C-alpha cells in the first residue's frame, strides 16, 4: 500500500482509493488485489474499514457503514433532481433496477428484462441504487447478494428495499441473485425477505424462471388486494 505520493511498489500500476469517511486518498498496487473478489482493508488515516471489489477493468472501493448513514448521504443536498434515473417514463410502463457487478451476467439479465418490456436502469453501487430509488419506485429490483457488499447480510440495497412501507414493498418484486442459494427456494426467499432467489448457474434460464414467478406473484396479490377491498382496508 502507498500514500498520497502515488509512488507504487515493485513497478506495478496502482489503484486509487478514496475513503468515504475521512476523504483520504491512497493507492494500492493492483497486484495486491485478487481479481473478482471482495477485499477488506483499513484506511491508513482514520482506520475505517473499506471493502474493495476487484474485477478486471472496473475496480472500486466503498466504505462500510450502516444503512442509516448511507440513506442520509443519499438524501443530502449533494444529490439533486438532475440525478434521476429516468427523464420521463410513460404511465403504465414497468421499470426495473439491476444491481449486479459482473458485466456479462448484468447484460444477460438486462436483455431478458428489457425483452419483457421493462424500462431498465443499472446501478453502479449501493449508493447509486439508493439514489435512484429515492426518485422512483421500481416494479422489479434484481440484486446480487454481493453487490457492493461482502454478502446479503451487509447488502445495503436489500436492507433498504425490505424496510420499505408495505404499500410500496408490495408492488416491488425483488429478485436475489446468489452463487450458493438454490433457485426458487421459497423458504430461503421468505427468510431473506425477497420474492425470488435465482442461482447464478441458472442465469441462462432467467426468462422462464422470472416469468413464472411474476405470474404467481401477480395472482397472489390480486387476491390479496381484493381481500383488502372487501374488508374496507383498501
């Protein structure tokens, strides 16, 4: 690791990292970062923990902090209406938010969802995703369990969507992408507070899996909404 001087080690190209807590800038030689893995290091100035997701051609670092802090940052004056995900969306058009680090997987999902007539936007980070959700309620959110995080338990996008009011949450279908969980495991989906789990090994079958799950979801909520109307709660 090197400091602000920018002098690398052993002649390797360095990656610049900015601590989101103290704004200190420092560099880490690329050869110290295993491609495709999440690496945790300490900021040399404030000792804050940083997570670096190292992947070929697109490496970045984010400071680990709680959801409340991140939401506060997103709601701050530094974000304005010019950062809205869409300039304009016609009434009745369904929208989808994709949160996936792997470009190949992300493109496959994008093509599937777009082919299902969703207007799609891709998030580059958890902060970026929360910013988008500040301005728009999505019909579909697809998020990898390790998107901008070490795992599902520390995934700020998942944490945010599951605590939304039921009036919003009930209209948002959440798909959790995983390398370890089983596809369409309803018990796991319930435990993770999502609507559908898709294992990455089944990504080529995403269209049929998603269409079937969405049809079941729509049928269930249609009955649920009719029940609310009959009891005078909707």
